[in-house]
C-alpha cells in the first residue's frame, strides 16, 4: 500500500502543474496575426538576410506590423513584391533582380603569386600568414571562403579565381561578408552589364607588372565614354550603372584586354496574372485576403 503514496503524490503534482501551465498559456496568450504565417509561407524561406532582417519570418512580421513599402525581398523579385503588396494592401517598391559579381580577373595565368599556400582551404586562414597570396593586395585570394557560404552552388574557384554562375545566384549576399578582400559585390541585373573586373588601388605601372588583366588607370575608357559613365578613382576605373547605356565604347578603348568585360544576363519577364474579381474583396482585381476596400498596388508595368 505504501508504494501508491509516492505515485499518487507525483500524479497530484503533475496535475496541478498541468493546470498552472494551462492557466498561464491562457493568461499570457498573445494573438498572432494569421497574415504573418501567410506571408512567411510565400517568401523563399532561405533566411539570407538580404532584406535586412535575420530571416523570412521576421521580415513577414515586420511587414504586417509596419507595412513599409520600401522593405522588399530582393530574392523573390517583382512578382513576389506584387503578391505581398496585394495581401498587405500597399504598393511595394519594385524589387530589381540583383546578382553577385567579382571585381577581380586575376587568375593563376594572368597574375603573379607571392607564395604557394598549403593549408586550410579558407581565405581568412591564409591571410593570417600573408596579407595576400598574390602580388596584387586587392585581388581574390582564391581559396573559397565565399564558396562555402553559398547555399545554391553559384560560386566556384577556377584557376585561383572566383567564378559566379549567374543562373544559380539569387542575390542573397551571404558570400559578400565572407570575402576578406571585398572582391564580391551585388549589382543590378541588366540584359547587358559592363563591369570593371578590378579594384586595385596601385598605380598603373605597378599593376601592369603583376597582372595582365588589371586596370592601369590610363583613362582611355573615360575619354571614350560619351555619357560620362566612366571615371577613375584611386587608380582604378569605375562604371556608373545609372549613366551607362551599354554602348561598349569603353571596352573597345581599354588597353588591358580583359579589364572591362561584358556580361549578358537572362532577365525573365514577370508574368502578368489574369484579372478576376473576388467576392471577399471587390476592390482588388485578383484573389486577395486583405480587407475589402483597401488600395492594392497595380501589377508591374501597369499604371496605378
């Protein structure tokens, strides 16, 4: 009979604690807007942080609470921005597709190395020994710290140089913070993109000695551009995308054959969905879970 005493005691304690937990859950329950879960399910779910928040769930929660039209998901593109704006009852800023580019074209065949590195395949680890494995102190280290950060297989090392697969890159930016040299940057995707694949700040005479693809700041590209889109800063040419019309005159004028190069991107058009009225929201031209009478933003390419 004595054996039942501890069993009953523990059962009574468990029952009381269960009631306490139930009461606490009711007492301190916080109502959650179901729209947060709806938006979270629509987002890519990569938790890349390109939107400025730690993950997609935090982005969705912020959008529901603040409804800030300037906050967008770069990875989702224009179509997702339209869908999110439709549900939130606002017009979000257009999400322009972005892609990662490398500001270095100094491969093992075109640049000179200071030493042969044998150790952990990590750029940060190698730079604890030498500031740079190449004579150029601004170029790609080529050991793939950025490659390990990319979840989509968009980066690879080829002949000591980072190569970006623009078909796989979604523009999340995870690789940017992993590069110790600042070689990688995000840029807007355009059908034709001209890029100065160099960021050396050494004088032209020094750059010419260690890299056959580096910018020597000769200024010929600046003179050739009729639109003022090219300028030389810190002994390196820079192209202003806002002014560049992709004419290609700078490439023709460049003395270093592969310093400025053209990349052509496949820009997929945003599909326009057929219009249909929804009884639950008569003011919206497409299916909408928002309140009746709100003002949704028009789809991309259409006037408001």
